[in-house]
């Protein structure tokens, strides 16, 4: 691989040893094959759009007598758009939606192929549309808000440094308003992690981000157990801890482990990360703003190495959690 073709990745990370060769031999050829599909899809979408624009112009010209001058539709007695508007709008929506659908179909195919190849390098399993797999555990732990509809995607599972894990992206929405004015809003978008934990425990301990006394109280009362004060002032500045067993909570949240949690939280954005010890697992919620594991849109060349670089950087979240918290240490965490 030439210097020009080299990936911009952190080669000091042991997890990425040999990735350059893997990219050259496995991923790059696969992306090259997908490039021809991208050209066909873009050409097809361009033709549909061109024909659609021409026919739309003819349609508007043909129906011009049904429009007021300077208006797109002729209002009826009740002030609603006339039939000419709806005919035009329906036609535009049909050809524009068809063109977008073709590109989105290609994007899904490229994304699935790329993530499957990258996951295979690390020895992970990948599901593009996993359903609401294990979301109930995070909901029961109150690491996600109440919701009416859920969508999950890009589930990864496997073992890293001896630690079993599961990771997926989650979108939650809740209904708003009354029956007459019902709507929906997104209440959560984030990455959800589940890890095996090297210490045995039987209760539940939840570590929530500190949001001030009033919000802490309102959020904390939903959790079983009691508010647990810990000795680390830096940790207490970032988090509130609730648990069913204060002794067990201190056994899990040792001074060293609390330092690591703060370090990890600051790396992710100190106001974001929350976690819970539950059912022999460590559950972690990391809210995000933009979609993860996408690798870029279809307006840029499928063969661009930046697609792979972005995905590799997103995988480092998983590695950073395991490495920073030292979840692979089986003695004292």
C-alpha cells in the first residue's frame, strides 16, 4: 500500500495491528466492486430526476390555467389547495422518492458490507437490523428514558481482551400531545453497551450523570435502592449513585475504578456517560448526536478510505471502555 493510500488510523493501538494489510486485501477490493453499483445507482437516480423535472414542468404548464398568477394552487372556498396542486405534488413526491429510495438502498448495502468486513477483522458478529435486542435490560436499569417506539441498528457482539460484550445503536421516541393533536418526539439516541464484569454481585448499582439537586432527585426516585455517597469528590462532581446495597456499591466502585470512570466520562464528554451494574453485567449508555457506523453518504466515492477511517474510530469507543475500565482484570477492579 502506497503512502497516498494508507489509512489515517492510530497504529499504536494493538487492536489495529495488521489492519492495513486486511484493508488492502479484503476491504478495498470489496469497495471497488461496490463502486460499479454506486455508478449505476447514481446514473439511474439522475435519469429519474431529470425525467421527473421535465414532466413536472410540462404538468405545471398544462395546468397553468388552474393556478392564480404567482401562486402554486388555486384555493377553494374553504382555503384549501385545489386539485392541481395535489396532482403536481403527488407526481413530484413519486419521482423524488423513487430516486432517493435507490440511493438509500445502495447506502444500506454498502454500509452492511463494510461493517461486516471490519467486524470480521476484530472477530465480532454483526447484525444490521437486530430489532429491540436486549433493550429491556437498559430500560429496566433506567439508563434510557420511557418510550413508546424503539428502533435499534448495527449490533455488534463478541469478545475483546477476554471481555464479552454487546453494542448497538438505539433510537427511542415518545408520543406527545392529546388525541386531537398527537405527535412524536425523539427522547433518546445513543450507543448501548453490555459487558461481562470480573466481580460477582447480586444487587443493582446505577451511576447517573449529575444534573443538579432537583433533577437528580426527580431522576433518582425512579431507581430502586437509596442514594449512596462516595468518598471521591471528583467522582461525586460528575455522578450520582443509587443502589440496592451500599456495601456492594462500594465494593464495585473502588477508588481506582471511580478514577477510571471519570477518565472515561471526560473522554466521551463528561455529561453523557451513565452506567449500571445489573444481572452480572456492566451496562453503559452513551448518548450521541449523529448516526454512528454510517461511513458516509452516497454522493462521495464508495472507495474513499475515509469511510473505513470513520468506522475504525467509532470502534475505538468499545476498546477505550474495556481498556480504560480494565474490565479484563479478574482480580481487583
